[in-house]
C-alpha cells in the first residue's frame, strides 16, 4: 500500500459518502447493487439541491452479508468507504457473439506473452523463482499473545470471518485456482514478554499521518518464531499470518515496510513469507490495516512480494498508472487480470496470446465472472512490452462498478518502465471529455464500449460486439 492509497482510503480525494436509504420503490423489488444505486441516484436528482457527486465504489451495499453489516457502517464512518464484502456470482449467459473469430491455431504460444521479469522495483513481468499464489496453499496461522495483552479465546473464534473471507475471495477471484487451507493452533501462543517491552525509540507512520509505536522488529521476529517453533510444524507451509489478540491496542502493530518478517528460519526450514496482520478491531482510522477485510487481499501480495502497486506517480499524477483499476491501485476494485496471471491466480489456458502482425478477432469473457473461461487478451510487441485487454462487468468483487466503467479495458505493459508505481498503464480513449474520476474511481470511463476503438503503440483496438457474455475485440495495425 502506498501513500496515495491511504489518502484515498481516508477521503482526501474528496470522497462523498452516502448511504442507500431505500431498498424498494413502489412495486419494484431491488435485488442488485446496481438497482439500489440507480434508485438512489434518481431519488437524489428528484430531491433537487442535492448535487453532491456519488461514489459508486465506496457506497454501502444493500446486500452486504450479515457478518459484515455492522463493519460496513464503521468503514463508512471511519474510512469514508465501504469496499466489497461479497462476491456477486453472475453466470455466463448461453447467448454468444455472432462475429467470425480468429481460429485458435493462429494464436501464439502462451509463453510468448509472459514478459520476463526485469531486475527493477516496478517489475510487472513473470518471475522465474517458481512459487506462485495458486494450487493448494497451506497458510500457517501464528497467533501470538503477550504477558500484558492476551486472550483465552480460540484465535479462530476471534478471526474466523477474516480467515473465511480471505480464503473464499481468493478462491472466487482465481476461478478456483487458489485454494487455501489454514493450520491454526487452538489457542494463542504465549511469547513470554510484554508487547510494551518491544517498543524502541522512534515511530512508524504512513502517508496519511497515522503513527504507530516502533517495535524492535528483529527481536520480535526472533521471539515470535522461537515460541511458535515449539508448537508448530512448519513443514510444507507456503506462508504465515501472524495474528495478535483483539485486546492488543492498534498502536503496536504498525503498517510499514520497516515492520516485516521475511525468510525466517524454523526447525523445518526457511519460511519466506509472513504477513503481520494488525488487530481487527473497530477503534479508529488506525484500525484500517487490521479491520478492513478487502485490504488483506492486497497486503498479502506485498508480504509475499508477488505484486507491486500501480498507482503511477504515487497517484498524484500526471501519470495515473491504472487509475483505480486493480486491487494494487487503490484497493477499490478486483485485481486486474495481468496481476492475477503473474501472481498465478489466472491460468495460462485463460489467456489468448495474439499475434501483433496479423488482423485478429477475439472473444474475451467478463473478468469478474467465476469460471475458467478465456478472459485476458495479450498482444506481445517485444520481450518487454505488450498490450492487454479484459472485459469489465458489474459482477464478482467488481459488482459496484457503474455503467460508465463497463466495457473493454485496454492497458499497456512495459517491464522497463521504472517510474514510481509504473509499468502498467490504463489507456483512456481520446474522445472521453468527462472528469478523469467518478468519486474515488479514477479512470472509471476508460473501458471501450461496443463500436469504439483506440490506438496504442501502433495497434488499433476495437470492440466489434459486446454483451453480458463479454466483448469481441478486433486487433489490427494502426
Ligand atoms: Zn500497496
């Protein structure tokens, strides 16, 4: 998470908060977020005088799951934003496009679209180290308590809805390719010291002015793993999540690159990736890093180093990166498919690797529908550059995206782009004249509608047809 993501989270981007007041109007039964949202806009227009722009991505969800209902209220009051707390299943319809599609034997081998990682911070290429966030992953929970702050509860009881959410959402957004199993001890492991005893001079802070106490991270790491190693067998563990009791004040567990644990030695070998989760308590703005479930899907990728932020110039412009498209760019929407692919969540079989040298017509299914469909179209231009296209619809974790954002999202990949938070760039069509953002949603209007086209890096990308089944994309040299 970077500075501007945090600022965005706390409303410095002029977030306008609102709540869905009525869930029915006349005899219309409202069953989706979109219906409720549209009713609300109409109601606001009808009120007259209420000219505040609405913010679709941060709006309350009328169908929020029961276990997140009260948290959603807290999120709106403390962070000015309610993120997605459910996955909205939308089935691929039986209808299909009518365009003549390029045959599969004219496609390139998918390996040709896997731009290799470069040795730079903004790496957006494929790493060669092998470990990926897919398959049957074993996550070890390390629940740690202290002599000054403890808990006699089972850690599963204190954190069950978080662990379930993380597991379910990764499963759904990966089309079933990322399957987490947790190993959780029955009780918190006593570290044998006050958490206060780890406090050293100085402080940790994020970009929005939130401050934490600074802990001696190396001594803390040593003590956590010494205590854990006595009771946990780390054999076959892909990653750990270090939890603390809900009684621990939020000021102790900081959100900072200075407070992390990587490549820790245990009796069973090195555990490379460890996510230090702050307490999930609803206290204040500092609680965000522990209590916001959607955030953990983002932070886990910082802990395992598979993905970077794509805000572009830290979100301050003029370079906008991917706007608010993608979880790694502001934590408001689902991961873009390129990130899912390089992290291992999207299967190779879901990628259409198309030749840059011939005219082609391809059908991509909606990115946010659950299913092992072909979803990502990639046109490799060299070993460091490619154009990618995906189909955005209101479904899955993107169920809140407004009409203006539904279409074919075009972005470029450049593994040699070393600007801050750069390398993936969403292309906004030149004919867009409205504001660059809708509420918090930067580049909301970038997706191409049916009949539209744009030109990027010498290639013309057109949408020939679109429907609930996705988009048909024509690619040709400009
Ligand atoms: Zn981030």
